[in-house]
């Protein structure tokens, strides 16, 4: 199992210098990745008055401050982007980092604030269509090949975007979504990893191992082949002390998790606090 630190792109972490310090501390303390949210306003009522940073600029700062850990999104709201723009941002970051990008992808939300608030549709079926079509285009752009495409939402005429990504055939794509919704996890089965969230375990609360095991079984049933690498990402806030952390992470590793994503609680006011995150980082990742 590998271990990531999860931070939002608002509050203290809207500042690229703070994100760079966070990434450097995570690398020094032995963590394996820094994963960042991708929001424009998040929940406008809850986050009103807080600054937000562009995730790709923040991840650039993280990449420049480190040499080993992976950097990426969990998750990028693909339906909000033009695929050609997003392809260039990710490919540039992959080159800058020396091939350390992880691309977590999903619908993004809340839909009313992050889409409807800017005059876009809030129809989640349309967002899912854009996500699938956008992911397909991203993979083709990242290959360095010439792309022709005539889809429901995007059209491309004989376009090649270079350079291709450093990672071949592409950076790993992890798909996020809320379980027990099946469609996001069927989507994940077509890519390189699944990062489920759970309605009964809010951000920062570890899910029940049996619930997570259900996701692992379902995704594996829908993969074309169980050969080759595939990541199952689960997260929460672990308590102080290695034994206590093991009690949380161990059963989830037994259930099939390959990454533990350390997350502050969504409630309690510390989710975007640099000091709270730094204290947890410096204590080091859980030990199995």
C-alpha cells in the first residue's frame, strides 16, 4: 500500500507557496503523493469569502518543490474543461515533474454552484457524457497521435498535440464517484484506478471495510482483464499512533485498497488548515 496526502485548493491551500511547502514536507516525511481538489467555488454558502487557487498552478508549485512524490488531482472536474486545454495542462505538468502525475477524474460538483452558477447545465447525465467523451479525447491527445473526432459534445479535425506525456501510454487515470452508484465504478474499471466516496462516510471518515470490499468486487467484475496494475484508493483521517492507524488502514488494505489517502474531516474547520495538515504529515504515513 502507498500513502497520499489530500488537500483542497482553497483556504490556506489557495496559495502556491503553501502548497509547495506542504508537498516538500510530505516528501520528507515519507508520503508517496500529494493529491489536490479541483474546485472553482465549491459550496458558495459554506466557503464564501475564501480564496481559491488554480489546481494546475498549485500542482506546478508542488512538482517544483519535490523530486519523488507523485502529484495530481482527486478529482479533476473534466466536464468543466475543454479537453484540448486540459490535455496541455496535464502534459506540461507531467513533463515538469518527470512523469509523476496522477490524473484523478470525475464529474465535479456541487453542480448548482460549480456549473449552474456559471450558466452551464446542471444535468448530471450531460456531465457524465462530457466526462466519458473528454477522457477518451485526453488519452488520444496524450498519445501524441493525430486526433479526428466527431462526438456529441466535442469535435476535432486532424489535430496533433505535442509533446506527448512523459508517462506512456498516459498518466494513470483514477476515477472518483459515490458508491453505491454503479456507473462511476464501471467507468473506473475501464481506466487505471477507482477512488470511491461513500454517502455514509463523509470526507475524512474512513468507510466500513465491507462496503469498500463491495466496490473492489464490483470493479474487478467489470474490468476487461484483472492483469496489470490497477489502484483502489480509499481515505480518511487516521488517529495518532501507529497502532491506532493500523486498526483503521489494515482492514481496508485486506479488503483490496492499494492507496491510503489521508484526509482531514470535512466537518470541524480544519480541512483547509495548513497547520492541521502539516501536523499530520510530519507524524508520517501509517505503517502496515
